[in-house]
C-alpha cells in the first residue's frame, strides 16, 4: 500500500500529515487542497481494508491516523509470524 500511495504522490500526506491551519489565505487554500487529497488517500485505504477493520478506522479523521492505526494493528501480526518461523526452523 505504501508503494501505491508513493506512486500516486500521496505519501507526503501520511508521513508528515496535514499541517495545522494558520490565518494566511494562501495557506488556507493549500490546506483545502491537502484535505481533498487526504480524502482520496482515505478512499484508497478504505478499498484495501476488509470489512471488520473498516468499522474501526471510520472513526479516524485523517489518512495519517488510519495509517498509524493499521501499522500498529499489523505490527504484532508480523512479529508473531517471525516467531512462528523461528520455531519451525528450530524444529
């Protein structure tokens, strides 16, 4: 998924996230554009996730929040798989 978002040039919305708004009019316009792009990224993430996870991430505001939640959720899965592989190798 990371490669897909990088290819679409949306990864910069996830890695640093959306900056906080200021009073400057040009920054407000840029912020609106970033929010639109963020909605596109959220749509891509929604399409890639199964229905059980979808209910969990619908509460998140930004694509960065969704990405962080997914990263945390599946980090444990990766660690469990590595431990199982090590056990199988020992056997």
